[in-house]
C-alpha cells in the first residue's frame, strides 16, 4: 500500500528542491539534506502529480472535467503551461548547483531581460610609499578606482524531442526532464567558468604563472598570490587528476601520506595550501566523451570576498516548441533558451600553475 507523502511545506518549490537534492544524492553520492521518510520512487510519483496540478492551474483548466488528461495534453495552452512550469523549476535549482560547485570562487548575478551587468573594479593594491625630499609637494598620484567591466549575457539553447504518443500516454517524466535540463545548463555554466580561468593564462604576468610544477614554484606562487591580495588564505583549485600530481619531491617526505592520498585521490593540503577539487565535466559535443576541463592546471585563488568569476544570468528560461502535429512522425521539438555570460571580473590577483 502506497504511503501518503506529506512534507512540512507542501508548496511545489519546497517539494521540488527536496526531490532535486534527493536525486543528486543518489546519482552523484553528494551530501545534501532531503526528506528521508520517503523513497525516491514515491517522490517521483508525487512530484509529477504536483507538477501537473500546477500546469492545470496555470493553463486555467479545471481539476474536474469530462475531457481526459490525454486529450488536454494536445492543447496548445496546456503545452505552453507545461513548459512554463518546467522552466520555472529549472531556474529554481540552477543557482544551487552553481553555488555547490563554484560558490567559493564565483559570484552569481541575476538580471532582468534586456539588462547587462556592470561591475566596479577597485584597486586591491596597497598604496606605494615614496621617499621624497622636504621640498616636494607631490609624488606620483595613485587611484582607488580603476574602472568598470560589463558582462552582456548571450543566448544558449537546448533542443529536445519528445514523442507525442508518449506524452499522451503519460510516459514522459516531467520531473526527470526538469532536473536533466537544470543539470545540463549548470554544467555548461561551470564549464564556461573554468574556460574563463584557463584562458587567462596567457594574459597573466610572469609573476603569476608557472609553467612546471616544482616545490619552489608552488611556494612562490602561493606566497605571491597571498601577499598581492593583502593576506588571507590561498587555496589551490584543480581537477582531482591535476591535484593528484602534487607530491613532495623527496621520498622521505612522502612517508605517511599514502592513506590520505588514497582516500581522497590527492593530498588535502600541501605546504600549507589546501587543495580543492573542481568537478570534472564531459564535453557533450565531443565524439567520445572527452573531458571539458584540463588535467594539467592548478589555480591559486585567494579567499577574499571579491570572487574572481562572475556569472550573469538574464531573465527566466524561455521555451519555443513545435505544434503537436507539425512533424510527420508526431514528434515534437522543444527548445529552451537561456541567456548567461561568464567572465573574470575582479581586482583580486590569482595564479596558474601547469602540472
């Protein structure tokens, strides 16, 4: 007998986030809070019922009708309401995914349609103190404010195809569609953030990049990033494969590190610099599941409040779909449009080490 599922807060946003967290725990062995009183299968059935109830409300359809749900699914109004609700669910959880993966090094800003995001950039340097004679009035003037930078979101599209018969038969899992859409977009945003970091290597001055890993290069880069940002702890970010290459030069110093190294896949800390892993991504446009992140770069980033990566998201997701009978084989294409831009906008100094 199926248990009746009750949440402390039965609103769709609250239940949806619980369901989404539950999925991430199952799929990715992640650590998130979720209601453990009910199985994922039970929640799947209930969340889909809640989504359909919200669709009916948005579409202006009565809960009691002689018209079957299968026939309602062919209504243009019902289809519009379906994707409007699904897109809202997608937009709810994308920030959660990004904060989990990149919250320590990125700032996420949501803006309205037609807007762009402007960031003020202040100098993070301390003032230069100049020794001068008694008869001098001024030395070289220094400014607190160095300029502004603007990020204008660009459109991104995911097109999916569904079979009308499966829709009418109720075989399409709307909750599954929503969380796959959210994870796909969040993954692409995270990949864009990594690409912005990696692509900055050539533009860094010689003092903030090292072409090969040595103990001296590691210490020098970590100390320079820390000192250039006025103190604060420096963290080394990279894929677990990149971080796994960080080991002491001396075999004597490696003694006793094996257990920690094998448990995590890399040293938790090296020469007083904590190591933090970036989740590896797949380049879904590749022919054979190529990695999207390089395994030969480590980023030294200060822990100050000025996050080096800015992620700007414009408006809500927008769906554009075919009519239900447009294609000869009765399939229907749905394209979800999402506008965002990722860039490095910061006054913080950071470094990159090639391994």
